[in-house]
C-alpha cells in the first residue's frame, strides 16, 4: 500500500484549485478596476464639459456687459456735449444763459485764496 502517492495527488489538485481561484479573483479585481477607471473618466469628462459650458456663458455675459458699458459711455459723451445741453434748454424753455467770463472760476488751476460772499454770482467750472 502506497499512501504517500495519494496525498501528493490530493495536494497537487488543491494547489491547482487555489491557483485557479486566485486567477479568477485577480481577473475580477482587474475587471472591476477597469470599470471604475472608465466610469471615473466619463464622470470627469462630463464635469469638464459642464465647466466649459459655464465658462462660455460667463464670457458671453462679460462681453454683453462690456458692450453695455461702451454704449453708456457713448451716451454720456452725447449728453455732455454743449449743443445737446443747449437744445434741451431751448426745448424746455428754461430761460438759462451762459455765465460771463468774470463769473467763472477755474478750479483745476489750484486753490483759490479769495473769499466769496453769499450774494456773489459765480459759477464754478470743474472741467
């Protein structure tokens, strides 16, 4: 009776079963990791597209605001023109007239040392 040979066959089959089981577990882990990596790249791609869309919308909004600022500056220049102001004075019949040369003091040239009285008719030119 040879008992020793039966044990080696049994051990060999057990080792083969362990190797087969480990290869299945290893391939399952690799498959799951590929699935998660693929899912994560799809998730990141979706987030990137959303962020790019938000950036594009913000850029469009900034562009519209810059155009509006430019249009408002142009309108302000038109409203500051002397002929526009005179036309509005004439349109509403405001009975205003321009001050004389002795009534205008240029404030941009520096400090003024003269004291003015309450009754003085003086217009200050800030420009």
